């Protein structure tokens, strides 16, 4: 392999030997010293010349070819030139990638802005200028919290937990435009702020809510009238034809079922539209559950379900008593409806290490795993025929979900076919009120 340092050493050695030989031939020590000094100075001048060429070349930039030289310096110049070429190719590739990224983000319909680790705005796409009011170059380097002043956004940025979360607020450009803001971390402490215009979606959702509320409200009166007349007809035809009695009884059952659906729809509408109370009152959950279990016993009737209550009487909960009663009764009544006669239903109210927990476990028919994720959807039924036969509306678990959302809780469901189900509603410990009473329990 070619070694320029070996050639360089041979050149230096040859010059020194030539100078030494010449001095010895002349027989003058002074001449010998001068010749050696001259060789060293010449070699040093050569090195300084090459250093000067290197400095000038680097100062002039990439527009010029490397200087011409030989030996080690020739290799140094060529090596630096090759590194420069590779760096230029890498820079061109990075510029193309950056350009494609900017073109892609500029084509996005959502507003997108790049935030530094200090929440300063580094870049944004054109939709961000329209939705967030950003202006170049005025807002480059500005903190996003200074341009969009909203407590929810400030808390969102400080929290640092962005997965699955979003903040909804009005656009700083137009208060009638509603935005959904989401943070996506990337790189080393950098983040993408993505804002989506959800005005149309909110308008459609409001129209749906208004429609459901209005239709449900308008149906209440005619259903009440129909139910009243059917009750009268049932009394009048008590001694009539059995076939007619059966028809009227079926009509009355369906009328009552429609009334329950209307009541549940109105409850859902109220849960969606009413504001959550900022100062919830303490609710005696144990006493409420005792009444719910008594109602469940009456619902069970001749099927004689074994209903057992284990409740901590000293564990109260801050919330809305009507909404909590709806949550508890829906879960307990569902357990009665979907548990065969004589089955066991256990209702618990306790506090574990992290939450206050309401739990309903039954020995019923169970639910297949692929249904669990959709149980809280409106009108979703695992078995449509059985649900209707048992008097279900398909809205109970949707109500449960909304009540939990309004109380900062969450729903957990464990179920297996033919082995029973366990529904567990968890409430944050911040809502717990302790009264010092002893736990209560019993069977119904």
C-alpha cells in the first residue's frame, strides 16, 4: 500500500545526506552547518507554503479545486476535498428531505407548528397562519403560550403527557372557530402542535343533540296519552276476548318500552348539555345502593336472584345524586336482566389504594370479548332479541359512560361467556368524603 509518509521521510533523509556529503567534500564545518540549516529552512518554507495554500483554499470555499501539491500535502488536499464532496452530497440530500417535509406539512389541511423544548415557535405551515394567527417573521421564536393565551393549553403544555389527549378552544383569529389542539413529541424534546378545525363537527354534534332532545321531549306527551288509553282499554277488556287482551297487553308493553327509551334519551341529552357542577354535594352511596338493591329484588320477582350488598357506609362521594343513582341502577338492573333465575349478584362499594370503586359481579350469561369495546355505544346490543325481551333500551351503558365522564371516573369490564361479568366503576379519590361510619352489608 502506498505510504506518503515513507516517501516524505525518504525525501528529507536524501536532502540531509546531500547537504552532509557536500559539506564533508568541501571540508568546511561552517559550510556543513550552513548547508544543513539551509535544508531545514527550505523544508520549513515548503511546509509553510502548503499551510498557506490550505488556509487560502478553505477561505475561498467550495468554488475552487484543491491546490496542487505533492507528497503528504497532496494527499491531505485530496482527502479534504473528498470529505467536502461527501458533505455537499449529504447536505443536498438533507435539503431535499427537508423540502419534501415542508411541502408535505404545507399540504396538510390541519395547522402545524414546530415547537422547541422551550415552547418557542420554530416553523409553521400556511394553515397555521390562518387558524392560529401566526405571522412571519414576527412570531418566529415567540413562545406559543404568549400568542395563544388559554389556561387549558398552558396546563396541557406543562403536563408533558400528550398521548390520547387534546385541548379544545376557540381560534385566536375568530372566536366562532373551534379548534382541537394536539401535541406530538418528536426528536430530542421537540414537538409538533397540530390544530384541527372542528367547528363543523361541533355544529353537527349540537344539531344531533338538539334533534334527540326535541324529538324525545315531543314524544313524551303522545306516549303518555297512548299509555293512558291502553291502560283504560286493558281494564275495559278485562273480561273480553283473550286474543284482544293479548294484543292490548303487547301494545302497552311496547308503549312502556318506548317511554323508557325516551326517558333514557332525555337523560343522555341532559348529561351532554348541562355543565358539571363546580361544587358537587356529598352523596351517601351506601344508602343509595341499599335502595337500588331493593329495587333490583323487585325487578327479579319470581326469578329470586341472590343479591348481596357489601358497602362501606363511611365512604361518601361528591357528585350529582340523580346521575349516580342512574349509573348504579343501570349496572345493577343489567346484572338482574342478564343473570338466569337463582343466580348470584354481588354489589360492592369500597376504596382501594387509588380509587373509590363501585363493582357489580354476576354469574350470568357473560359477554364475548369482541363485544366489550362497543358496549357503551348507544343502542348497541350483544343479543338484540334477548335485550328487548328483558326490557333493555340499549342506552344504559351509554348513560353510565357519560355519568362517569362527568365525575372524572372510568369503567372497567371483565366478562367471559357463560361465566358471568364484572362491571367496575372507578372514581378519583379526590371525590371521596369520609364520615367515619362502619361498613354495611347483607343479602337480598
